[in-house]
C-alpha cells in the first residue's frame, strides 16, 4: 500500500434516466478505478433507484446502463453502501436490488456481496472517514 | 370540463407531485411519467397522500416504469398503465393540460 492512496467516495443521490447524473457518476467511477485508490460508492435518496433490478429501457430508447454496476467488482470497486432509510421511504428492500458481487483476492477469490446495507448514521460515519467526496 | 395534470419529477426530490395533488380537482386525471413514476409505487412514504386524492384518476407511463425496473404488481391500486399513444389520447380527451414540470 502506497502512502498516496486516498479514500474516494462517490455519493449517488439521483434516479437513473430522468437526469444524466447516475450515468455520469458511473463513467467517472470507471475512469477513477484506473488510479488504484480506495474507492467506495454510496447510494442515498433517489440514488437507491439506480440499483433496482429488472430495468428494461427498450421502450424509452435509452441505454440501459444498469448491467455496468455488475462490472465494478472487476475494477476493485467492491464497497457499495446502500442506505436503509432511503430504501424504506421508497417502499423498497434489498431484495429489489440487483445482486452485485466481487471475488475477494485476499480470501481465495471467494464471491462476496458488494452491496452493504447501512443506516443513515452508519453512512454518516463512513463519509467522515473519507479523504474526498464526489457528489452526483 | 376536465384537466389532465402531468408530473415528470421524482416526488422524493421535488414538490411537483405534491403541488399537483393540491390542484387536481374531482374528475381530473393525473399522468405520472419519467421520474414521477416512482410516486405510483405502493408502500412508500407518500402512498397515503396518493390514495387520499378523491375523484382523481391516476395514469402512469408504462415504458418509463419498465426502464426503472418497476413491475406492475408494485403499483398502488387503481392506477392505469398507458403507452405513448395513451398519453396522446389523454391529452386529446381532456380540455386542457397542466404540466407540473
């Protein structure tokens, strides 16, 4: 571990498709993944909608970028914090979200969940540990 | 005389749907599309408000539901799904359109 590694968090607060924020965030995350930093993503407010499974955009003629979240593990982006309160306010549970996993190289490549369900208070604490916060 | 109200912003981010519900009189129609379709889901913090809108008929745009992974069984009771042609028909069948953009 180099001393130059910083903790980067991407904070996602918008629904997909209605605005470009969600897609832009994903693009920046994938670009940033090349720089070997300690990256995590947080999904709060309408951002939790980005991870809802079963998205089918054929009828609105837009690109369905939701499968891209499944590729994040291959870029060592393995910490996706989802805030419980935001899910509950929207009538959602973790079962409504895409199953996202990664292979842990420090644990014989065991498959593990990338999604970490956290409370608002827990996430506030995790944000406090970050060096840099990106807002989308 | 009837009015079609349209809402396209997420009710969890903007107040457009709330404003609309304050103005939608008995006999009017409300069409939810784009990010406003999230307002049509049951079990949310605003479901009670939607259900208490008396004499208002709710519609939701099907392609926008599908894009967002919202299946039909997740919708509040009494909401009708329309396609783009149905959107046009609603606009034509009502006397006026109020867009809560």
